[in-house]
C-alpha cells in the first residue's frame, strides 16, 4: 500500500467529505474510486472546461465579432506608430 499526502483547501475538504459521508464513503475510498476510474477510462473521469468568461470579457468578444463583421465601420492601423500618430492629432 502507498500513502499520498495532499494539501487541499479546508472548505473544499469539508464540503467534499460531507458528500462522501452521505454516499457512505470515506475520503480514502473516494480517492481510490477516482484512481480506479482514471485507470479504467485512461483519462480524467469528468469533463474539464475553462471558466465561462465574465460579462466584461463577453462584451469585448462581442465587440471584436462586430468589428470583424463590419470592418469598414472601424479604423485599422498597420502598426503602432500609425496609431500613435493618429492619437496625437
């Protein structure tokens, strides 16, 4: 048998262990189940996703999409010097 030492946020540990208890599992059993699923599926046994962008980021994405659809409505610069020159006017 091997031992694994991990560090985890106290709140995360408490919340997970509450769920484990409801399922009749110990933390050790839950971690063993996770490892067995990794081996069985040859992958992480759940979907990994990036976070959903916040509203500021989504607004920026929508703005870029609008600019791509209607490039004639916007000024484009070939380099930073041209931009700085225009800003100094």
